[in-house]
């Protein structure tokens, strides 16, 4: 069977349309700029409904217990320049935000204190002395960048 000129022309047009529709424009991906502390200046982030957890290092020497709150890792926040931020804690029984100091500023003369430390690019708040009544209670953490 011989194809008519009309059928040949339709076949050629169909092939051209298929090839043309498969041609994609080159897309250039632009990597977003990393978040820097200077771009966070003036911003506040609140992590609400966190729960106090208990950790026991187990047997061995030395062993220790911790009661703590933590937020997920944020490596772009927790750099050596984190001193340009303030950390606050709000217990579930109050509306008052308590400023939390770095663990480096721990003062054993205070009866109760909350201190933060940065582990694996995440923030952890500990209470000293241990208060087992906090375990599983809700609290909130606020980070305010200056």
C-alpha cells in the first residue's frame, strides 16, 4: 500500500510536533543564599508545646542525669555568632518569659537556673538543680536575634 502525499505530509508534521514538544528549555537552578545571622536580625522564633525530657547516662563513671528541653538542629543559627541572640523559656504554668543564659555563665549560687547549650547544631535547655516534676510538662522556647 502506497501512502498518499497527504498521509506522508501528516506523518511528517506529526513527527515534527512530537520532536518539538519534547524539546525543553534549559533551566538554570539558582541555589538560595544561605541564611546568615545578619539576615535574622530582629526576628523571633517560638517553639511552643515542647515537653521536658529526662536523660540518664546510665552506669559508669561519671554518670549524670539531665532534665531538658530541645529544639531541632538549625546549623545556620547556632554558630559562634549565636551570642547575637537571646534565648527565653516560658513554662506552661505562666505567661512570663524567663531569659536563659549560656551554660558557660552557670552560677552555682543561684537556687534555680535554666541554662542553654548547643549540641549538634541544636539548642538544649537544662534546669539546675534537677526538678523531676517538670518531666513531660509543656514549655516554650523563644529565640530572639538582635
